[in-house]
């Protein structure tokens, strides 16, 4: 839990407290897709998503999983003297594959030093058979399991505009299913979608808090060339909010968010090649530092406005 001196509950500190030392992610890139790309839930994918998905810095998906892990592990171990790792299935929807292939991929990721397996996927790709298998892996190998769900926004009108292929309902359903297991849940959000307002930002925080999500990962929207959103951006069909407004939205989100929820990041790294807009042409760490400085200066911190659950409106009558 955070307090006003900590500003927000940082992921790096949480991992160190949990595992006794620093833990590093080893990204895994598989040749998988998404149901809103192949016609199951839609075609073309999310309007902001390029051909590489989110893993623009990953190794090629043609490289076998053990080799991807070894190469990344050797580099990180040497550079940071790391000993504990998270095998991170990062790109696209990693539960959107035949169950036998999923089982093989997960087993390939269990190497020396891996203390957790993190699986990034979509809310509409969560099925009991896959969760049951992950539970057996957790119990047999004593490895933690976490599921990262891409939500992006609780505003279902915005989800429709970006061709997300699911709504808030599927996200809630996925969370409730996962909570039947002892897996942690991380939710991905984009706080500067052009159609979202400050009210949506607050509602993001309220819904994640009400669902007792374990972690959250914040992104800022970047515009990739040769995508639907790229064409919309060129045609000036929407406006991007300013950097100052993004910082304001992050702070408001944190203030309304439960102090128990871990923050994996406040803003993501993004590719500069083949993009039309990336983080207001500012280094991600400068934006993060500016957010933290503003929070310190204004006396704001995660959970400061977290006072709306558990029948808050009628407490004064008790």
C-alpha cells in the first residue's frame, strides 16, 4: 500500500519485496495473432496497432523460445548481474492459439532462474482449459503466474472506434474467471485515446479498484504509419491531447486508484521508426520524472481520492 511519501506503488519495489532481489523480464515473441485480425471478432486489428504489435524490440518470432530466453537472459545477467527473471509472453494475444501449442510454449519457458511467467492477452481470449493448465504449472514448478489483459479504456464507445473487438463486459468476465485462480492480473490502459475524457480516466481507476486488479500498466498512444489511426491522424480526424494534459490524466488516475494496486509504468517506450507521433517527442523517462515532480510539488499521491467504494454514500448514516 502506498502513502503520500511514496507517490505510487512502484513495480520494481514490489518485485524486490516479493522475490528478495531485483527481477527482470525476458520477452518472448510468438507467431500468434488476435481474434480481431483474422475475422473471429473483426478484421484489421486495433486501429492503432502495426504489424509488429507491441513487441517492437523483441527478437524474431521464428527463433525457438529457449533460444530467445537464453539470448536475453545472457545479456541481462551480464549487464545487471541478474539472477531472477520473468518469462514474458508479450506480443499480440498469447492465449489465442491451440491448447497443445500453448502448453508447449509455456513449458519451453520454464528455465533456470524464472520465478514467474507473465502472459499478455485479450479479455475475450480467456478460457478455463488454459487457466487450468497454468494452475498445474504453478503448482508443479512453484512458479508464479500473472495474466496481462489489454483493456485500453473502460469507454466502450472508444473501444468500438479503435476496433478493439470486445467491450468492458468481456474484460469483467475475464477478470472474474482469472480470480478463481491464484494468478495476479495486470491491466493495460491508454490514457490519451482521442475520444476519452477526464471522466473516463477516473472511471478507469474506479473500475480497476472495484475489481481489485493487482497491477496496471499505463501507455500513451503512439501513432504508427500505414495504420487506420495513422491515416486518421494525417487527415486530422482527431486531436492528440497535450503532454501537460497527459501528465494531468496520469496523476488524476493515480489519485483515484486503490493504493494496493501496483503500477508497472506510467508511460511506455515506443518505436521512433515508421511512426507519426511518439510521446510528444520527449523521452519516456523525462515524462515519468515530470509526473513524479508534479505530484511531489502538489502533495498528490496514489489513492488520495480513493474513497468511493464500500457504500461510501451511506456511511454517514451509520
